[in-house]
């Protein structure tokens, strides 16, 4: 999964929104008679804008246009920051790189569904109390990292052995794609939580 392109889109959106916001603020301040220090004298060239001579109608139009641009700039910055490029909502599991198990049918599976399936498999295992999986679908197959909370009396080697077999078997059976990497971070739940 190529994460660079979404990151680049977010970066360009944030930069464009910031530039639009700064230009809008500059226009609003200029309309009301404030000049930045670097525009007062440009080597003999002077900029003259007297807000008291300019018609009120023109000042209102400039202010409204700049305000609209500022709102658009804020919206673009919000979009760039808000949308996480790492969040995937659906995985395409019928791509040609995964083989022809589905024929010519395009098949996708929801990311929340895959996370819920892995959490259900893990939490259905003896001595496992809770599972919080993170999933990536790479060109070769599934990469899974799970934070697993187990009971204090559990035998860690036995739980891990059963858990890795069940997750691999069930996910490969359900999606038809191999699990190429499985990382389990285990935590013992305090006695008061059990």
C-alpha cells in the first residue's frame, strides 16, 4: 500500500489552504488601512491604498471576497489535517496480485469487519480478555499487529501458540489471502480488571 500519495495530497491541501488564508488576512488588513512593513517602500515604488477614499461598496466587496477565501482556506486546512491517510475503509482482496480466487469479480472487504473478525477470534480464545488489532494489506498479504490482554493465570506460550494458529487459519480461510506477518503484543490484565 503506497502511503506517500495520500500524504502528498494532504500536504498540498494544507499548504494551499494556508496560503489562501494568509492572502485573505493580508487583503482584509490592507482594505482597512494596514500595510505590512515590507510593502511600504519597494525601492521607490510606493503602494497607495487609502480606505477612506475608496468607495465603501468596494471595501465591502473586497472584505467579503477575502472572508470567503479565508473560510475556504480554513476548510482546506481542516480537510488536510482531519483525514488520516493511514486509515483504510475497504481492502480490495480480488486484485490480480493475489491470484484469481474470485475470477473476474471485484471483491472488497471492510476494514472494520476484518478488525472485528480478528478481535472476535482472539477474544474467543481461552484466557484472552481483549484484543486490539491493527491491520495492513500489503501486496503479499495481511500484516497484523495485535495488542492482546490476557488473564494473569494464563500460560503465555500456550496462549500465543493457539492465538497465532487461530488468527492465521480463520483470516486466510475468510479472505483467501495469506497472513505474512503477525505480531502479538501481550499485556497481563491486573487482577482487579479480570
